[in-house]
């Protein structure tokens, strides 16, 4: 099983980034996919989730209206479009796959918001 994130970087406040995660080694379409993040000294937290079939989404309150999660089952990929970024969004962002039997994390991609 592999989850490989990309798209992180350094951007100014108010900027945008699009994170991507490519999955392999499991039946991608059968898993709910999520993005978590972990800032220095803080616990890992759920940012956004999209379900396996119906594509229902939910978001952490502080990112609602700014972040959008989406998936492309044909490409085994999940995305996180992040707009109006704030310094408090700075963290390592992790892709996560979950079904009733198992869950997997990627290694993460660093997102830094700073002027």
C-alpha cells in the first residue's frame, strides 16, 4: 500500500495550493479518503473527508469555504484545493485512506504559509 502526497510548499497568506495524493496497492474506490494535518507541537487533525461512493464531503470548521476535497477514482487520486490560506494552516498534510477493515497514512507534504 502506498499513498504519495505532493503539492506542498511555501506560499504567502491569501495564496492557494493544490495537494494531490496518488494511491496504490488497494481498491481505491472502496475507501473513504481524507486529508489530515499536523502542526508542530499539536496533534494530527482531520481537515477534510470524502466518502467512497457517494462523494459526500465534510470539513473541519476552520477550513469550510476555503478548502475543497475531491477524488478521481479512475486515477486513484484525491485532491485538496486550498484557497485563502492563513498562517495557521501551516502543517504537514497527510493523505489517509479508510474502510471498515483498515486505514493507511501517507508520509505527508509540508505546507507553510508565511510572508
